C-alpha cells in the first residue's frame, strides 16, 4: 500500500497525459517514470507490430486483431481506440486492483481514451494535456524524430488540429516550451493530486485516533 508521510493509506490514481504526436508527451512520461518509483506505466494491448526495441508485456501487449476484438467485446478494456489503423486498449482488471492497493498509473493516451476513462472511473482520473509552443515547432519535432516516413508525418500533422481541439476537456494544460520546466509542472500536479483529501482513505482513522473524546 502506498502511503503519505509513512502513515496514511491512499487510493491510487490514473495520471493521464495526452497531446498531439510530437508535443513531447512520450519523453515527459519517460522522465516521470524514471524519477517517481511510485508511478507505473499502463501497458496497453495493441494490434500494431512491435517497433525496434519494444518488448511484449513491457511496452505493449501485442495481440492479433481477432484477439483484441474478442477482449473488447468481453468488456476487458477500460478504454480503447483505433489510431492510424491499429487498435489500442487498457486492460481493466489489473488497474482497478492496483488502485485499491494505492498504486498510481501513468496513461499515455489520446483524447478518446481520456474520455472513456472519465466516464468509467472519473474520481480516479487526473488529465493533463501537453501543447507544443506552436504548429511550426510541432512539425519540426515530428521531423526531427526521424522515425516515421513522410506520409505518416503528414497524417500526424493533419490529425493535430482535431487532437488539440480537445484541450479544454482536461483539468491541466501545459505548454511544453522546455522539457525540464514541463517535467517540474507535471510532478507538482501529481503531488497535489496525491494529497487530495478523498484519496487519503486512511485519514479518517488517523484523525479519530487524535481526537480525545470527553
């Protein structure tokens, strides 16, 4: 069970990061996971093929389209979406179990997934949208990654408008001018959300033990 100040039992949370591709979300997520041992990455199931260096069960659960659709029909996903022709989904059972145990999850998902999480577990969800400083900078970052062919870069830029239009659905918005600064902001948000009274489920018992009855 995760604790605050070594004493108070706490319910975990789902920390959602969304952004258009190239805004820095994945880099920021990796930084948070490295610096915060209490945070774990939600491992999604996907029908796309592994990229170089990706490991099944660590980066994603790589499944066939038939298997994914069967899991989706059985209600096994907290959220699911089809992005650039591939299916993605978050397994439900393990996440809910771990939240009860006070563990926190980081979700690197789009606005569709964030909406689904909100509808199914709103009190456990904290949503942050990452914006680029400008459209020009977004395109520069996409090309600098040198991971995707030209047609994919153009498709990601074409999709950026639709993604950015959902920024107001998020509790927090960070314009990623600088990675170090943005990481500090994310860590501040995460700490504040962990300290919310209703997440500190052990507070009532602690306070009762402090109050002397007459």
